[in-house]
C-alpha cells in the first residue's frame, strides 16, 4: 500500500497526472487500512520503479504519433511529386509535338512560299494539309503571313490561326490537338 506521503513524493518527479493518480490510490488505501510506517529509502525505490515502468510506454506512444505524422507528410509529398511528374510529362510531350510541328515546314519549302506572291501562296496552301500550311505560315515573316492569310478562305485562315496560336501557347495540354 502507498501512503499519502509516498504519493506526494511520487507527484514531484513523475509529473502531475501520475502523482494525482497515485494520490487517489493513496487516499483510498489510507481509508481502508491503518497507516503503516514507510521506510523513505524504499519509497524512493518505488518512485523510481514506477517512473521507469511508465517511461517506455509513453516514449513508444510519442514515437508512434510522430511516425503517423511523418507518414501523412510523406504521402502528401509523394502525391505532389506524382502531380509534378505528370505535368512534366505533359510539358515534354507538348514540346515534342510543337518541335515536330515546326519541322514539318522544311526551310526549303518555306523559302518557296517566301518568294511567291501572296495570292498564289494562298491558293497553294488552301490545298495542303492544314497543319503543314500552319507550319509554313508560322515560319514566314508576319508581313508575308498576314498577306497570305488575307488571300485565303476565311474559314481555313481562322483554323490556321488557331493552330498557330495553340502551337505557341505553353499552357496547351497534350489532350488538345492543334489540328
């Protein structure tokens, strides 16, 4: 049995909650039995033993809570990395498609249209694939491009303009096709 004096001594080194628990046990024990004389050396041993017994479970619980928090943070970081990898892949795909698009207009072909009159170039570009026409017009100077587009069919010129605009937009997603 623990006396009230022993419980109070335990209150100081182990903490308030532990001491309160011991104090309640001590009060109950004091009411049920006569007060035995307690050796101060044995009471210090009891205190040390009690504190030692609860230290490991408390430390384990604290480590468990910290591990759970770290697991949550790791999951958040992993999710963010996955999102960044997805966006990187989309950007690289967009960049590759843009480069391929620009390569379709070979420099020699661009030089041919550069030297043509705008009305003849417009008539010729009306008959080629829309992406090829857009790539050629994109490589011409803005003055020549505007003259050619002015001579083309209005609907086809609008489609080519949209393709050129989407090819130069870095926010274009891989799910959008410029044609």
